[in-house]
């Protein structure tokens, strides 16, 4: 994928069109914001008309939704799930707990800024965001894909050392497979 | 008239005070009775309440940290569906080398509550069988619910906040300023300054 | 083959749109499945667990394409020369075998991954297949006994020359075949192997990217193949493309509409269903074919 806008070939444009109109999200709720995912995908605020469906495993999914706070125990498992997804992958952070700690700013067990540990493409504001806000977030992600700017996965590969250092500072018992793709 | 309604509760207090020594009881309100005993008598009081008095349900076990008196207080909350009265059984435990017998054999759900208290407060239960880690993973510091564990210091050591948002300020002070009241002393310790 | 792919994938999109309308919401656009397959093909990294996992989807798509080659899609003159495909005597029995081969391929590919979810999904899927194969084979056997040929073109010619559809000639076999068809499409209520909430998608749980795209394409082609087979055998083939589309679509609506409103059967419940009424109708159809005609 090429980053600057001047040299986007036709193949990239077609690929991006297909990627942005069929986002598969991992149907897993990490925090208390997961309660906003079912209303978004059912009949009233339909998210399937944008091509968004829920898939069951990280191997089949494109988008990882981090909905709400992340305890350090969950962070280890989320990192494993993120590394099992295939390129190109995107991460959306819901709620104010991913932005600056939110309601749990003085808790000993949650992480405060999410993009120190996992590259995040889009943040959605709110505690919890309403389904209309969630769909607006997805459309924002679609616009970023169209312009070619949604490359959190490549940032992760390039700055792997920095991310790993941050992760190890918080997760003390590190027994994880190496990231080799 | 109120005496007639609180008859069950007062009978309960008298019965418990007569049966066990050094036991002081109090009727808090209708349907709630609170009893304090020593920690060695806890298993006998609880099994007596369960088998003879009909308090067959352990709703919860909880713990309070009295740092001024240098003691922990463990509270057992029992419920009797026949009389519909809630019974609080309270004990005091020393803060250094805290230990007490476990009551796993009387109610099975006490296993979970005791493991949580052991992890969060550091009280040892004699004979408790269960994995050491319960909710927190790889935790090496002091048990975090004790009052001398400084959460703000811990967060400042291990996590960072986003730059450029220091002007978000202290919400509590803002509210106080707009409503014109004073912050009490015990709440001042938890401000963001 | 391109026709089968395009029509099959469009049917998938139509099914999603109809499901959405039944559930009182607007669904994705009808070309959505094309976009899904295109996106899955353009994933950049491919994660696999060994050479068998490459072979699994390859088997599946081989099975569908081979079955496609043996079915006369259109009869009559004119278009015949493009769609006549390869036929020989006894190809009906060959088709019965090929359709099983596809599931075998997916089972092998899933077994290599070592994920326990895949293993459970595969075992459930294969045991369900034991269920629906029996009424299907009985229906086909009844047909073969009645018309005394075992080739598909023979069956189609029989219908064209006699002027009636097989549906009316041997109604019991038709009922058995339609009830078995509900299970063949792996659509609710018989979708225990593939359900996302049951076992995190069963056999397909370790396939991502290109393998999943192959599975989706092969699934679409395969459903088209089965539809055309039933249309040829029971509803008299189709003389031109429009009639083909109309007939297959009407036939496809039976499992789809039944499936939208049904919950899922467990494996043993579905096997018990298939060995009940559909087998009964199949046996009655065989007896009818032997003794009455």
C-alpha cells in the first residue's frame, strides 16, 4: 500500500473500494461498551447496509473493536487476538476510556491511553456512544480507507519495538509468541 | 406499637446474647439485626444460625479497613427466608498477621468471597483451598484495597496520560465552585492535583 | 463456469437482502457478496498451518467445478453448444459422489489446523451429511428406476419427450428430494457446523483471507450446481437463460424462507428429522416407481 496520494494506482483504488464496503468486525466485546454493538447491528440502526457483519474468529475479521476500558489482564489477550488478524487490519476505540482513561482514570488496573499499546485508527467519543455515533465512526473509517490513510497495521510493524516496550511495562508475565508477519 | 413489630428481631438478639459469651447485638431497624462476636467463635455462631435459627443463606461476606483502630472488620450477611430477617455477624481481626478460620464447609459460596478478600486485603484464611490469583494477574504490590495503598501514586508511576489535556482540570472543584459549597477534608485527598 | 459463479454469488446477495427485508430492515446491496470475496482475495498475508490447509479449499472448489461440468445447464438447441458440458452414461451416480467430495475437502483442510473448534464442527457436519444423503439417494434411485436411464441428459430428454415434468410423474421422490435439499444447502435450521455463535464458525475458523474467499466462492458455485441439478431432474430443465433463473430462484426460496424464521437444530435432532418423513417418502417413491409404473 502506498501512502502518498500522488501515486495511487487503479488496482489500489479497486481494492480500497472493496475493503471499505465490506468490513468484517470481530464480534467480541472487551469492555462495558459492548452493549452498544447489538443495537447497531440489528433492525433499528442497521449496520449491515454498509456491509459490516460480525464474524467469529480473528482470522476472518478486519476490524477489532475495543469497546471501553482495558484491564491489563484483557490487554494481553487482545494483543494476541490483534496479532492473529491478517493484514490489512484496523482498530476502532470506543468510548472515553480509550482516549484518556475516562471514568477509570485513577484505577490501578486499566490502561489509560490505548494507542501506546495497539495502533488505533479511529476513536469514537462518548460513554457509551449511541448507535448513530458508532455508524458515524465506521463511515469515518471508510473515508480514511478511501484516502489510503488507515495504516495502523504498518505502523505496528515498523515500530514494533516501541509498542513491545510499552506492553512489557504493563504486562509482567510475558509468554507470548513472536510476531512474525 | 413498634415493639410488637420488632419482636422477632429482639428475640433473636436475646437468644444470641445468651448462647454465646462476649456477644453484643443490636436491632438496626425492622428486618435487620447486627451482632458482634470474637473471631474464634465465628464458626460456631454461623453453624448455630444456619442449623437452629433458620438463617440458611449466606448473601455476602465483606471487609472494612479501620486503619485508625488498626483492625480489619469482617462482616457476614445472612438471610432467613422463613422469618425474612437479615443478620449481620461482625468480627474484628488484627491488622498485622491477619488470620481467621474459613467457613468453607458451612456454605460453599464462601470460597469465592474469601478468595476475593484474601487477594484484595491480604487476610489469611486458615485452611482455604483455592488458587492464589483470583482477579488480578501478576500482582506483586500491596493488596490494593487497603487504605494505605496509594492509587494515584501507583497510576502516576506506571501509566501516562495524554498530553494537552491538563486543562480538563478537576471536575469536583468546578462543581463546588459553581454551587458554592466546601470540599470536606477526607475528599481532598482524591483530587487530581 | 463464469455464469455459475456470477449467478451463485448474486443469489447469495439476494438472500441477504431478502433476509434483511423479512427482518424489517434494509439490507446490504445485492452485489455485496462480490465485494466480500474481492476483499478477502486482496488480503496481504496468508497464514497457514501446513500444506494440507492449502489442499482443503482446493478440494472443495475442485468438487464444485467438476460437478458443474457434468450438469447440462440448458437443453434445447441454440445455446446448447456452450452449455452442453461433458456427459456420459451413469453420470448421475458420479454426481452423487462428487457432491460428497466437497465436504471431504473442507474436512481435511480443517483437520490440519489443529483447532479443536474445527474438529468438532467437522464431525458435526459429516454426521449431519449422513442424515440428508439417505432421502436424497432414495429419491434419485426412484427416478432412475422409473426412467431406466442413469444419465442426466437421458432424464432431461425423457421429460422433454413426454411433455410432463418429473415432479408430477413421481411426486413422492420430489417431496423427499425437496426435504433433503433443505439440509444440503447448510442453511438454518441445519447450519450447526457453520454457525458463528455455535463454535466460532466450525470448520472455517482458521481460514482467513484467500482460503475463506475460496470457500465462499465454492459455496456459491455449489449451491448453484445443486439448484440446477434439481431443476433438471424434476422440473424439466430450462430452455433458455431466463427460465433457468426463474426456476432456480423459485426453488431456492424454499430453504431460504424456511430458514429465516427457524432456529437451529442440534445434530441428533436433524438426523432424527431426516430419517423420519423424508426417508419414508423416499421409500414410498421407490415402491411407486417399481410397482406402479
